């Protein structure tokens, strides 16, 4: 790689670039436990600048790692040491909200929650709501095809992308899709790029699909003495043709940790609790909520708390939202995993996860999106010795082995990143891996984009 | 404090991004706590030196502590930033202007009074309109409110103290109250006396030292802290103050003296510090007053609402005075004043101020109330600049007015 030549090209333009380690150090990490110091950070203002940067990087063989808010839990923004961090945070404009076509056109650096607020003011709804939505960017969401609690009912990021503008590794700009709801013209390139974790190109603009904002949302907290009853409840709700907006599961350890730090009046001796939110037209929601309550009790819920207004609803969610903080305060490092299994296998997956964590003597709290089978085991590390990290690594290996054995997948929404790359061979056959590599090498022959990520 | 250990508690979740006013304006990681905590970590580990770029980063902080409120790991960002600034100052020193201001001016009330007099003279001559001809000073000049004829300390000499049945409280005189808003100090004395307290103004005290702590001049800050602590008689149970920033600074003296012989003394001092609104709500029987019936909105000063957890009390004081409170959106969002930040980072501070003015405007209030003179200066400046000339008051001013009007009626 000829880094100096690359830098000369960038510095001859008006592109903002920082090279001092006192600056680049602030772009060496994300929310994973990994780090790597970039040689430069660039802040393009528009598509043209992104194109210039990639063209030069490609010409001089300089590795590039795009990043938005840097909240990846999988090390998805950790680049090659001495390479270039491509920060897209300066491209943060919502260019248009089209109330007639129910679409929005945004730049990649728009923060997910800012988009939520902007469209909700107009009575519209952009459902994807990853846990980091107050910080994460749309560009990052597209790169990992992010989900969130809402995705059981509303689908994931992919379901809301109508069109993309992408800068390829050689600097060329391509556009496909647009405001058309029906559009089968050409190959479906969206499926190729969405979720590709920045390995195939850099998203510089997205046309998003919006839907009308549901009139009302109500929340129930149902408490159980065993996991199977909670899981049966979920299946029963679905069987009764109700599709809740969210079905969030907290296990006993999570609730105990939350209570210790920020008391939210959660039961400490219960095996699990689920937060069930139903949304839609007010009359329908009231009806559904009554039925949900009956189903919970029928399936053995020992207690059901119904939020009667927005304030009570907020209180119920407060506990769930403080889970991350509660865990952080009870450990020195947190390993957050993201396996996903078919919905029916969720109780088994949780039991296996706990059994594995116990065997490696690691405290483990599990949160899950029980509607879609996505589990987030949180391993709480207390010593940070090499021996403890090794135990954590082995436990994670076994957790993924268990998830795959149950017909599950390595990641529901966080992405493969650097952290889970080694498991790719476990999930995919050599032929499948080959195809992915062929696609990668065709689009990025010099392997400058996220060289170490995923593949 | 062991800075490295504190920095290592950061989980890099990035939640600080969602609330940091500077990050929201700039969207570069150096502006947010996570970036600063990282720099602290690697500087403490010896992986990097603290040069000009790091200095820029550590000074791009409002100390508004919004990050600390949401941080899951509860990292004390404020202390880390101040600690690093202190290390940078010890290594590189400061420029002449700052050195004069921090080492030779603000620590001495008499020199401050001279400054007030020269500012007053400056304002009464035609000079300001001349200064505004200088493009770089055109906007900045207007931040200075009209300088009063007499300082609070001067007015105090003419005032006869009343004795009170409810006991004696000390009153810490902030520099801004002293030389810019003596009417606030007067209101504090009036209200406390009406409530039956004897007030002991700490004339022997000096600036709280927050500017010195903020610029890393720790040794000077300690001298000033000692002077302030020694100014308080032993038999006094409470030391009230009317400046959010001074109050939080005074409460942080134990951190300043951590591990030294004065730590205990600082602890004893800090425990007695109370914001005036909080003191009145918790320890005073406030008599009924006139119903002022004014529509106001309240700005939560960072150093009151977050640093001292005083949120409800100023609102109660407003309600007691018959003020009709219309809450603004994000009342706890920093106004961008942040001590000298509003001047040293003028354009950035203006972006933040503009949002505050918009939020104020949306309430339709007739006046703004806030419990911090620095916020008051910044907000009044913003209102003036964006053609929303509303008066700005301290809650205790409303209360004094309400109580005194009631007394006259009787």
C-alpha cells in the first residue's frame, strides 16, 4: 500500500482528513472489545468525496473501513491498523420526506432515532429500532441489516429499503431502486448490498419506505415461574392471530441486575418476564390487549401488569432499557452475543446458553426478542485475566455451536464483523463461502473495503 | 482519582453521543465523552502524548454532564476532562491572557471590582459601538449585560443586617452576582430575612475556583478553595449560594483535596453548601406572597439539575411566587454558555444557543427563569441576538418580588 500517495490525493482536495494519533485514536474502537488504530480518518461531505476517497484508496491499495456512530458490537468498524477510517457522520441530512409516496431520502449519517422523530411528527413510521437507535446511523443499519424489538411485526431494515446509492470500491457510483413499491427490473442488488457489512461498497444515500404511525400502543408485563410457560404464551399469542409490536424477554439474572441498580419493581424470584406491546387502531388494541392478558394467565403467568397510560407504559420499559447499564455496572467487560434460532427453539436455546455459561463459571444474563427467536446472552467478565477471556471465548464457541445445532444462525442483527468471522465456516459450506468470496473479489478485487470483516 | 481505571470503565456503547450537545452539532468523535475517555485511557497508559490536538479535544467540552446522566457505567467524565486539562496545563502552560485572568484577576475580589468599574466606564462612553466595528468582536461584545452602578459587595456595606429567630446561614457571594447581577444577591438576602434567618455574607470569600479547575490551574484553585473554606465561621450549618456553577464547584472541593490534609475540611465544607432554591424549599417556612401571575419558562442549568440534582425546587419557588410555568422542550439541555466556552468557542456555542432560544420562543413565555448567572448571561444574549428580548430572572428574584409586594400591601 502507498499510504502517502493516497494522502496526497486527499489533501489536494477539500476533503477533511485527520492523521494525528491524538485524533485517529478516537476512531480506533467501537462497542466491541477490539481496537485498531487507523492511519487517517476522512470525513466526506458528499457522494463525490466518498468516490474520490475510494478511487484513490483503490489505486494505492489502502484499506478502508467505513463507520457511522461506531456502535458495532461485533467489531464491524475495526479496520486494518494504519488504514483509513471513513466516517460518514458529516453526511447526515434527511433530504426529503415524501408524504404522498410514503418515502424518505436520507444520507447515511442520519441517526436512526432522528429519522424516527422527523417522520413521526408527520404521523409516519420507520419501524426498525435497534437497541442503539439513539446513536446508530441509517448507513450502519443498512450495512448490518439491523433489526430491533419491532422487527417481529414490522420486519427488518431490508424491508424498508426501496433504493440505494452506493460507491463501489473503485470509486464508481451506482444507483438502483427508487420510490417504486413494485420494481422487479434487473437483478435485486439491494439484497446483495444490504447486510454486506461494508465489504462490497459504501452506502451514500438511501430511499426508505415509511408506513402510517399506529394510533395507539399498549404494553403488558407478564411474569412466569418457568421459561416454557413464557414461550408457550408467545406461541399462543401468534396462534390467536395477534402480532404484537414487541415481545421482549428478560431472564431472572437480568431482572435481578436491573433491580440492584435501578429498581423498577421487577420480580426477583421469577424465571422470566415478557414485555408485550400491541399497537394499531385504539379499539383493536384494547380488544387485543384483553385477549393477550387472558392468554398470559391461561399459560401460567403468575402476574400480569397492564400499563393503562403512556406514563405507566414508560415505567415498564424503563426497566428493560436500563438492562445494559445494570449489567455494565456489575462487570468489568461485557460480552454481548446475538444468536438467533427458530422461535419454537427459544426456551431450549436459553437453557443451553445458561448451562454453558455455568460450566465456564461465567455470570450470564439473557435478554431476547422472543417473537423472532433472537437471543442476546450477556456474559459478565469480572477479572479480565487471560484465563477468564479464554473461558469466555470457549463459552461463546459453544453457544454458537448450540445455536447452529438448533437450526439457528450466528447473528440476528449485530452482524458478523471481526468477532464472529471464525464461525462462518461452521454455518456455511465451502461452496457457499466460495460464492461469497467470489462476489467480494469481483466487486472489490484489491480487497480494500473491510478486508478483515466477515469473509 | 486513578484516571486510567476510571477511563477503563467505559464500555464504548456510545450512549453519550445521543445527548452531547457538541457531538450533535459537530458529529466527530473527539467532541463526545467516549472519544475523550479513550484519549484519557491511552494517554494514561503512556501510548500517546498530550499535545495540541488532545488539548483541543479536551477543551471541546461544556462540562454539561449530560453524558454522565446516561452513562451505563457511570464514568465520571467531568473529572477525567478536568484532570487531563490539568496535566496539559502542567506540561504546556497557558497563554498570557488566560494566565492573567486565572492567576492574577479572578482570585481577587478587589481586582474584579476594578474590572467592573472599567467595564462600566467602557459602557458609559461610546466605546462599545466602536468595538462592534471590529468584525471579530461585533457579536461577542453584546454578551456583556449592562454593568450595574454598584457591585453587590459595595451595596452590602450600606445595608443593615437583620437578626433572625430561625438561625444564621452563610451566603456565598458569586463573582457574577457581585459584579453583574447584584439584584440577585439582594433578593437572596431579602428572602432569607423575610423567612426569619440571619444572613452572614462571606465577604472574606473569593471566586469559587471553577474557572481555575476548568483550565487545569489546580494549585491556584486550591488556594482559592482554602480561602473560601476559612471564610466560614464554625457555628454555621448552611452555606447558601445563587450560582449553579459555584455551587457545584464548592461541593466538589473534596475531589480537589482528595488524599491531602485538607480533605476532611473540604468534606465538612461541601456538606453545608446548598443552592438557595433547595435551601428555601427544605429548611424555610416561606410566607405567602403576592401572586405575580407572570408566564415564565425555566431553563435547568447543567450545574444545578445534573451536578447538584436540583430540578424541582426552583420550579416550586416559581410556583410559590405565582409564576405560571410553561415547560420548554429539553429544559436541561445546555445553553452553550458553559463559563468561558461561549466566548472561546463562539460559533459552536451559538449553534447550541440558537436551539435554546427556539425552545424558549415556542413556549410563548413572558420571561425566562434560571438558577445560574452564567446561563442567564448567555440566554439573555441569545434572546437579544435572535430578536426575542425577554427578561431573564433568577427564581429567588421572583420570590423576593412576590414577598415584598405582599409585605407592602399589608
